């Protein structure tokens, strides 16, 4: 609840100054998405950085077992969330297998095409 209230406060304070908001890493679970929609509103676009478990693991410096546990937890939480936004046609998957620069450019293209 605290994260959502902080997001709402920050968004409301900037409403006249922006075309939109990019919220990184939230919501992480379906219940968070439903709460966001009930208290703030439906997002117009949801980006999903799509990459393999191997790519996610290569970005992490923790031990292998901890990384595997976190990856499994991520998939368990995110799969229902991804399906939820896919059913609302608000989800856009971005291939995140490339370099940081390639992924950034792909995100920019996706957002630019959405804003047109």
C-alpha cells in the first residue's frame, strides 16, 4: 500500500507536466496490478522485457542456487501478470536478449510507436 500511495502522490503532482509515466518494476504481482487500477487507473501500455532465464542469471552476481530460486519466484509471480495484461491488449513484449543499448533502442521504438 505504501508504494502505491507514493506512486500516486508522485504522479498526481506531475499530471500537468508530462505525457505519461514510466514505472519500472511495478506491479510485480497480479494483486498489485489490480490495486493500481482501482486506485489510480488502467495503464495505457505495459512493457515486458522478454529474455531467457540464462540471460537473467548472467546479470546477477549471486550464487547459482540463489539466482535459480529468484528466477523461479519471478516466473511464478510474473506469468499471471503477463497473461492479465495480454488479455487486456496493453502488453508489449520487448526482446531483451541484446546489448543494453539494443534493448534501450527497442524500448524507445516501442514507446514512440505507441505515442503516435
